[in-house]
């Protein structure tokens, strides 16, 4: 069994931030990544709608950490953590292996929640992994090949947080710009009383108006009660039910902790909330362990959202404690630098920090592009994405469809929707897209 000073589990924003911070002090670190990539989740919806290609937003984690000689990246799936022995067990392509540590940082993310209806996972699409985005992209291509009157041309997006708004807006733009005003029906379903409910007021109102102008039918104060075949049943707060025939259902509502959170809870004695998230201490440690840190959207602390800016700041905080830049037990303090969400071209909303007035329209849209481009890993990927954006948002191309399975837009059987395969996918949190700066 090998040993290292710090084991970091997870290659998302939090795990990557921790590994980079530890490298500043040349601390021996091993990062274990389940898929071997650093996935830039905020752009998954653009992969699904063909704006850009998947490889642009998911570079190998080893490449991202290249040049940091004290950090070793391993592709493996953690199966067990023994906090007393300080040993992590993980599975790789070569079999089961173990590694000892002095400190452990766990940043393994979250999974999709279906509010007690786990069977809906087999009937919906969502956006958590690159494979999910590529599966949804293939479904959309097939849907646009179906006759205009077919249920396959109807999309239901559940959850009007940032992910849901961005998906609905881009599907409408995809039909309008890439498919020459193809007829589609897009329903956005939200249980709260408005879209982007975490903003409210002017920003939510602007978002709703922009979506409706783009042709999206917005249903607020409405909940999904059943998904059977191609039929989605929704009920509003007045108790009125409605059935929507739809070939594609995108689920972006609700999250729960990954199974690894349960493993950590059992090993450390840490309590969890009803969604399985770890109830971590204010210094990000877990249970009674001063040598185990947990962060990101697998945790719950002071009502902080499970988003990339929080995870990055938490990753750096944990690393600074380990490398002696902050004292043991130092409380984590989150610096909110604002949040934003894209709608379509050229519409977005931006909420600055400190109660400053919100921003909408072209300036917010340009800001969204600039911030997300800045935090995308790799200069080559940034340059390629800029070219893709120019082709997609200034022109009418969809670069992400290049090299992907192609379809010919021609009549297909009326039961095309039934032929579209259901896929089990894991979804992204229905939360505000905070500006990923810290």
C-alpha cells in the first residue's frame, strides 16, 4: 500500500482548487478522480444543444494539473474510507487498491434527486456528466428530425433554476437559428411562483419575459405528479391537472448527496441531512475528525448553495489549513461575488454582490460569456470555445454537432416519439449559477 500526505477525492471545482493550492507548498498530494477529467459543468447544456463540443469542457485532469510535480492524479472510484486507519480504498481498471493519508479532502459532488420517484430517472434527461449531455444532444437531433406535429417536437424542462432556464432558452434558440424556425413546443415547469426564484423581482421578471418571447411556455407554481411514457402530468397550486405529451423531458430539479457521502458519514460519525449531505463543521472538518475535510455540494453548512464558487473557496480553505497558512479550526467564510444565468442570445441576468442593482440584457450576456471563458481550463479549449460561440451566437452553426451522430430532417413515422429511447441520467442541481470567482 502506498502513502501520501493528502488524498483529494473528486476532480470538480472544489477538488481541483484544493490540489492546486496544496501544490503551492509542494505538499505531496494524490487526487482520485472517478472519470479522469475536470468537467466544466456550467457549459454542459451547450454541449447538449450543440453550441460546443464535449472535449472542450472536459480536459483530462492530469493535463490540467501538469506542471504541479507534487500532485499525482489517479482515475479510480472510491469504495471505502477507513478514517481510523487513514486508508482510502478505490477501484481502478487494474483492480482494487489502497492508499494511506495524513489528511483527506472529500469533494465528490452530488447526484440527482427525484422527490421519491426514482423511476423517473429512466424517463428523463438531465445534465450531470458529459455522457448525459451527449445523450441529450443525440435525442435533440432525433427530435428535430421528427414531424412538426409529433410529440417528439415537444420538450418539458422541469425546474426553472439556472440549468432549466438555460436549457429551455437554448432549445428555443436551436430551433430558431439552427433549424430555421422549426416548430417546437417547450414547457418550463417550476414549483415556485417564478423562474429563477432565488433572484425574484426584476431579474426573475425579465427572465420570464425573455423566455416567453422566445416561445417557451412557463408554468410556475406547478409540480410534476407523473411521468408515464410520453405523457407528463403536472398540477398547479389550485389543484388543476394537465397532461403534456412530450418526447423529451429534461430534469433539473432537486439534488441529493452521492453514495460516498454515506461512506464518509459512517466512517467518521458525521451526521447528514434528509438529502444525505454531510453536516460538516464550520472549519469544513467532518464529525470529530480534524484530519478529514468535506466540501462542495455533498455538504451542508450555513445554508450555502452547492455551487462552484463555494466549492472552490472551500477547497482553498481546507488546503490552507493543511499547509499551515490558516490555523486548525479556522472557520470558513464565503465571499459572495455575485451570480448569473444565461437565457439565450443576447439575454442573461447578473446579480452583483452587496445588494447592488441587477443587470440584464446584452451586458449581462457578455459578462456571462467572459466569466465562464475565464474559468474554463486550458488556453486551447478557451480559444476553441470562442470560435464555437462566434459560429453559434453570431452565425447559425452548431459546432457541437460536428462529428456527432447526424440526422436528416425528413418525415418519420408518427410514432417517432415512442422510438426515442429512454435513458437513465443524473442531473445537475437546480440552483443559481454563481459567478465562479473567489
